[in-house]
C-alpha cells in the first residue's frame, strides 16, 4: 500500500515536466551544438519507447533485458549491447549469471599438486596412481553422510602411497576449493572433513571428479612429466568465472546457457534450433578488460550430430557494441562423448569485456535441428 500511495504523490505528466526542467537546468552550460545533439537523442529514444509500448509481444517469451535506451548509456551500466545480427532482440532468453567460482578455484588448486608430483615422481604412471589415491579418498567422502562428511586418510603400502603421504600438504588448496579441510584425528591420523556449508562440497565434488579425469588424461599426453609440462592445458590457470551469459536459445529447464560453464558432465547447453546457427555471449564479471588466450570445449553426453563443427570466436571492448575476430575453426570433430578439445586463440592481444561464440554448423545438420555443448571454459592471459 505504501508503494501505491507513493506512486500517486505526483502524476506521470507532472513528473515528466519536473524531470525535463531538471535536465534543461543541467544542460544550460553546454554549447548549442551539444544541446541539439542531446535533444535529438532524446527524441529518438522517446520514439523507440512509444513503439515498444504499442508492440504486441508474446507474453510466454522471457524478456531478454533492456532493448531501448541510448547504447552508450547501456554500456556504461554494464548492460548487454549487441549489433543487429545475433543481438539481444533476437533472443528469447534472459541474461543469466554464472555461479562457477568454485570451478575456477578447483582448476587453479591443481597447480601445487602437479608441482609436487613432478618434484617427487617424474613417472607419468606413478603420478596417475597418486591422483587415483586422492580420488578414492574423495569417493569415500562422497559416500559418507551429507552433513557430517569425514574420512580418515589411510596409509597405502606402495611407492605411490609413500609419495602421496609426503605431498599431502600440497592438496590443501584443493581441499579448500571443495570446502573441505584436514584435521588431526584419533591415533594421530589425518582426517578430511567439512570446512563449511555441506552444500558447497556437494556442488564441488562432481567438478573435481571430472577435473581429475582430465588431469590424468593430460598427464598421459605429456611426452615427459617435468617442469616444462606445467603449462596449459595441464595447468588451467586464469579461468574466467562469475560472468553474465546470454544465448540465442536454450532448452528449459536442464539445457540453459549457464550449464556450459558449471564444470560438470551432468549438464549441457542445448539450443533447440541451433543446428542452422546459434550464438552465446559471455560478459566478463565487473566489466573487466581481459585478454583471452585459450578456451576449451567438451562434447555433451549424447547425440554427436549436435556437436559444434564450425564456429567463430569474437571479442568486444565495449560490451558488445562491436566485435573483433579472435579465432575461427572449421571441420572440428569430437571422437567421443565428454571429450575435451583445447584451442589457443589465433589472434590474442585484444582486450575485451565480452566474448561471443557464433556456431555456424553442427556435425549432422541434416539429422537434427538442435545444437549442444557440454562445457565451455575461457582462459585469460596472466595480468
């Protein structure tokens, strides 16, 4: 009732007149040329608003965000702005925020682990065995009660087990990323238990299992496991997170755009009409300017005919008002489900606060109308 009463304090025409007087007062020190340009901009914006008021929209379609208003003003407010092609007005999706800082933290936390692996075990086989020991501990922890997760780290009688015991402290950052911690248990044993909200651990565990698979695979791909191996894609540093995402389309409720950034194999972004072409825009958190140097795609769980085949990656320095070509790929193929493919940006060095993938073709364009991708990871250069 208070809101309704406040809205009746002044009529809309009277409020418009007051705002007009304030605007005129603030502009009186400007030159006649500048005032004329601003008034012309105001007139155009009022025409757009009038057209929007009388347009008949489908009420079942989600609002994609602000479509009217001066472009520079919207950019200054860190709102999405795009060009005519692949723009906001062609999307029925809402802008979504990625809740994925835990994914970035998990990826970064493998750095001290891998550094110690190289120090203690230059053998690729032994390194994989040590990571499997850690995986088994996490599996046992996952199977323990949700609110009281706790597991004792048992000694493993093998050379890999001995190395694991020596380098246990290097897993502290990774445990912290999982909202876990190590504690001294009974009889001097080391226990791993919850450090905070059990929900955070439940959300993070699937991510670390899939990340472990990827690390073990990449270790196997190294010619030798040494200090030169400590680079991308074995190390996944500076992954972008917590950005805003907008897509040309999405499948509700399990195939929304942010599913491409959640770090797990259990979800995917699915575009129902994307086989003929679709797009996804990622706006960097806090409108920061970053240099994109690499990215990774992962194929989804099924339907390989929906996999991306041809695409273009673009960056924008002005929130999407204009786009600059960063990378272009054609005739790409995923050989299996949940396969990760790593790509280095072919034209780095361009600072951007938004990125756009335009997917031009899928593997089986005559067999499906849909597009899908399991995950997208974006990696910035070191600042």
